[in-house]
C-alpha cells in the first residue's frame, strides 16, 4: 500500500483528485502477454463442463459424452491480464514481465478441478501422452475413473484419444495447440 501512495508514475485526476496509475502497454513483455493468452485458453478448457456417462454395458465403449461447454477464452484472458497487471503494480511496475506470468500460472492451475489438474500434470510429465494404466498407478484411481477423466479431456478439447487395442489401455495425446505447456520454458516459469 505504501508503494501505491508513493507511486512515482501516478497521475492525479482533475475531476475527483484521485491518483490514477497510467499503465504502460508499450513496456509489456510481448512474450509474457502471449503466455497469458495461452494460459487463458488452457483455463477455458480445464474448466469446461461436459456430461459423461457409463456405456460399458450397452455400447462397447466405456464412456460417452455430450456436447462440452467451454467458456470463451477471451473472458479468462482478460481476467488473467488484470491479475498480471495487479501483480506488476504491487511490484512497482506499470508493465507486465515473466515474473507476473508465474502468478498467473499458479492461479490457472488452482482454479480448475483438482482431478483435471492432476491428470494434466501427469500428461505433461509424460511428454504429452498417457495411457490408462499410468493414470491408475500414478494417481491411485480405478480404471473407470481414469477412463472417465480421459473421456472428459477429449470432450473438452485438450487431447486426442485412441484405443490401443487393449480393453484396459486407452491413450490420450495433448493437442498440438497446447504443446507449449510441454516446454522447458513453461516448466521454468511454473
């Protein structure tokens, strides 16, 4: 709060005498802004809603799903940009840097369901590919839970899936538009 009182780049509004801090978008790190956009797109998918149901006794496949409801990412991106700006201001800056992206990553991964984030982390740890047994063993869940979650990931548009031929080993692969999350760059920011 002291920083906001002493803020050297604050301007006093003539109408009401309140201090206004001018944002300097020209100094925003373009790379950081791109990262926040990617994180907003990921968040929209991770928080997507999709009905799933067991079909193992009727349709041959274990789970089916309805139409997923995915939030428009622009809303999430706007909120995450505001969060990054707030963090930047609290650090004495009126522009975004990678330091602010670190906070955004924490928020994105803490606002989605714990189960989805755990599977997403597992997916990243395994280079973007997962099979049912890996989820079962790593997260200590049952085969139906692993398969339902894999079906959700496909329905919300994060992965492609394929049947490996085994009734107990389906496979999901992170879609190419989310491959940035597999990079060293993302791991270092996180």
